[in-house]
């Protein structure tokens, strides 16, 4: 007995026995692997089948969308709001169907890793389904769009408009300006004439020259006056007095009603300035002392004083928002250091609102240049209508180009002038 | 129990606020006020010229004086207009009557309403001011949102181009646009306003785009990401998060767009020709229109338009805008406050 036992033990722990055991195990595993190898194509086929099923399911779902909607409404009406609305029901139904499929897979005893793959795949599909909204789903089909393209799609209408209604017209205007333009039944015909129109404008057309001069004088005069007055009023309104809202409304009211014809009637009726202000200054006497352009500048100022004030509305409000954003602790620090309010205005307020000043200057220049009572715009409109030398669309577009260039020059000069005073390092 | 007590209307009315910090200043009686302690050279000086903490009475007075002066100058034309529009012819001739009419005379308004063809033209004006403003707002908000929310190549160039479109005067692009619109059969109807507005090229659209850009940039990214995880698409995020945060920008854009479209005459006369007449356009040729109705024709001597009728016409033209502004004035001004137009 003992011998047998020892033999058995020997057998058990002998190398050969272990080898045998391992061999058996290996064989078993091999058979498992072989079975899996056999199964693999079948699983793949199943997966494919599953995908097909899923896609058909989705298509069916889309087909039955309307009925689902009805169901959802019915559910809503019967007080099933607790389900969380259509979206939740949609999710639930789809998820339950998917779960059915996946559980059927699990019943088929696929290996764990494959089941995991299924689940992953399911998750992936579900995410893809819900990734885009129903609206986008309806609009764009089932194409998923990368993030950056979303932004481009958002600005696409603007870009189309920009190309069609800004860049194309600007170039076409330039082409018109260097050619004779004739309007025929078939459309616009242009023949190249070189820079004839430009030369004519600067050599012989006095109306254009005076209009341009007046425009420049007006802008150079108006912009600083408007900026200073609006800054002044904004400072007053910002100084914690009662009734600020009332005054603000009054100062903004003109913006609402400023249009070419209305202002023109005001100027014609002499309401654009206070009565009698012309009599205060004797312009004929002044003309003997001062240069001509200064006198015309003064005349502009006095004759349209209220109108200049009327153009301040938006600027005042922009300045006010700018002033409110300044940190009050800076003022406190300045006053502790012994700065008077006058000094703190120059050393704290002005540098802090410098970007706002630049914005306002640009805004004022552009709004003044767009305004329909502007001498240049009136001239361009007039010149469009006629034919011959110094008239017609070709000539008008040449003037418009000159006007645009002058406007840009004025703008750049103003921006540089007002930017100079900033002592603050540039904000990041 | 305490909560119910606090929510009681009466307790809320009579509930005194607890003041933390300095105790409230004792109210002085008149006797105390004029006693030697409180009424001497120094206190008077402090009252008039102010101390470090408090502004002086004189400066407050000065501020009010300047504000009232400027306020009067601002409304002066409107008051003048209102006064003159109610004057009869005898009032106008009478040198003793200035600014205020002797009696209410509404004939001017009747006549000028007839000349302006008021109700029809008002409808036209609304059609070419409010509707394009709505379109402009939609286009501007979409563009601003696209610029603020997403990163893509050439974004800065796009912003530069938007500023450029603001600078370009309309007279530079007017004629080619007109010929383009003629080709597309958009002239002489409202679509010549609607199409540029929808494509973000309406009147001063660039301003609105920049305002929207400013607003949408302040939306924290975590909120957007949370919405995305909840399954919201790009457009839904815009509708559910973007639009509510930029409410005041929408109001601003809508009102200013309406106003600017309303007051536009150059483009209107070019695009609409005789097909659509707006109120400002009719005001522009008020005299000829007046003569056509009331003027002398075929031996019958008629009237000529006097100052009062012009004023009444102007008043009628700007009346809808003023009414609109006064109705939404408070919301509008607060929205202007919120629109932080700084930087850039």
C-alpha cells in the first residue's frame, strides 16, 4: 500500500506527470482557441447583422417618427409628463430596443471581450445618435461636422454677403471709376478711359473740391467737439446725482430721430442753433482777421450747434459704460496719494478710457461720413444722375473712391492722434 | 415659524433693516442745527464746498445747472417744433406770439397727415424698418456667435473685415449693388432691404456683430460643455444658452436697427424708386406733395405750406420713433449699459 502511495506520489509530483497535466491543459486551451477561431467569423457576421438590424431600426424609427410624436403628445396629454418629455421617451425606447439586441447577444454566450466590444459599439452608436440635435439631424442628415466647421457655418451667411455686397461692389466701383459707363438694355457697358475722371475731379471740378474741403473741415471740427462734449456729459452723468436716468434719456432721444430730412427741416427753419447766436459774432469782420477756413469752421459750429450736440447720444452712453468699468480703488489710491479730482481725471480716468475714446472717435467719423446731409454724399448723389463730363456713374464712382480714401486717411490720423495719449501698457 | 413671519406682507413692510457698521447719524432738530456747534464758518464751508467724503452743495448745484442747460438745449428743437406745429396762420404772422400758440390748432396736423399719406406710408415704413432690423439682428447674432464660440483659422481676419465693412461708406457700394439687385429682380420691392440684412450687410450691421461678439464671448465654456454632454447640438446651444444671455444685445440691435433703417433716405430712394414711399422720403419732398394737394391749380388759388405745417409734418414723421423709444426706454438704456463696448 505504502509503495503504491509513494508511487502515486511519485507519479503526482514527477516531472512527467506535471508535463502530462500541462499537455492536457494546453490541449484543452487549444481546443478552446480553435473553437473561438471558428466562432470569430460567426461573431463578426453577427455583428454585421446587428449593425444592419440597428440601422434598419433607426430607419424604421425615422419612419415612425411622426407616430412617435403622436404618442408623445398623447403621453403628454394623459399626464405622463414625469417621463421627461419627448426626448427622454425617445432615449428610453431606443435604449430598450438596443438593450434587447445586446441581451440576445449575451445569451449566445460570446466571449467577454466580444461582449465588451458590443457594448462599446452600442455606446458609440448611441452617442453618435444623440450627438447632434434633432434640428441639425433634420438639416444636415447624419453627417457629423467637426467643431471648427460649425463656426464657419455660423458666419457663412455673413461671408457670402461680404463677398457679394461689399467686396464685389467695391471692385466694380473702381472699374467704373476708370471707365465710361453706359447703361443699356442688356446691362452696364464699360469702356476703359484711364484715370480721366480722377484728373477731371482734381483739375476742373470746383464743386467737388469745395465739397471735399467742407467735408474735411466739418470732420476735423466735429469729431473733437463731439468727443469732448460727450465725455464731459458722461462725466457729469456718472457723478452720482439724482435723475441721471432722465437726463440720459433726453441725451439719447435725438439719436432716435436724427435723419436727413428732419435735420434739414430744422436747419432750414433755423432751429439747428439758438436764435441770435449769429448776431453775436460778426463774421464779415472776422474774415478780415482770420484765415478763411477758420471762419467757415466757426460758422459751421455756430449755425449747427444743437445738431452737433444731437450727434453725441451714443457716444455719451459708450463713455458712461467705459467710466463705470474703471476700478474705484484706483481713484481712492490716487486721492490718498494727494491727487485732486482734476489730477485724477488726467492721470487715471483718461488713460483708462483711452480705448473707449478711440472707439468713439472711429464711430463718430464713420457716422458723420455716412450721414446723408454730408456735402460729399449729396454731391455723389447729384453726379450720379446726369451724363457728360463731371456727371454720370463713372465720375460718381471716381468721386466715391476718392472720398473713401480721404475717409480712411482721416480715420487713421484721428486714431493715431488719440492713441498717442495712452500711458497704459496694451491690454492683453 | 420665523419664515412665515418674515413673509407676511405687514412684517415685510415694517421690518427694519439691520444696519451693520456705523450707527445711523442722529437727526438734528432745528434748534440744534443752528446752534454754535453745528452752524459756524467751518460747517457752512463744508456744506458748500464739500469735504473729502461728501460733494459740496455748490458743485452739485453746478452739475445740475449744466445738466439742465444741456438738457434744454437738447430738447429745444423739439419743443420749438411742438409749439410751432400747433400755431394757426394768424399766430405765425403775429409778432407777439413766440414759441407758444394762443390756442390749440390741429389743422396743421390734419393737412400734413394728408400730405404725408400717413397711415399707408407708416405701414410701408414699418415694413422697411422693423422687418429688416429683425433680419439684421438674426444675421448679426449668428455671425457674432460663430466668431465668439468657435476657434478657426482666419478668425482675426474676419473681425478685421467686419470693421472694414463698417468703415466703407454706402456710396461706394451703392451702384454695383443696385445693378446686382436689378439683375436679381430685387429692386422696387422690400427684398432690396431684406437680402443685405439677412446676409449681415445691412445698415451698420458690423456694429451689431461686434456687440454680439462681445456678449457671446462672456459665456463660460463649462456651461456650453455641460449642455453638449446633455446632448444639445450646436444650434440648440445657441438658442438655449446664447440667446438668453444676450437678451439686451438683441434689444439693442433691434431698436437701433429699426431706427437706422427708419431714418435711411439715400438707399431707400435708390432702391425703392416710386414703388415704396417711407415717411422720411415723403418728408423730403413735402413741398411738392403739399402743392399737389393744396396748391393753386387751374386758376384756383391755393395755399402754400407754412412753417407750422412743416413742423407738424416733421412731428408726425418722428412720432412713431419717439413713442417706441419712450415705451421701451428703461429696458433699452439698461441694455445699453450692459453692452460693454470696450476693447477691440
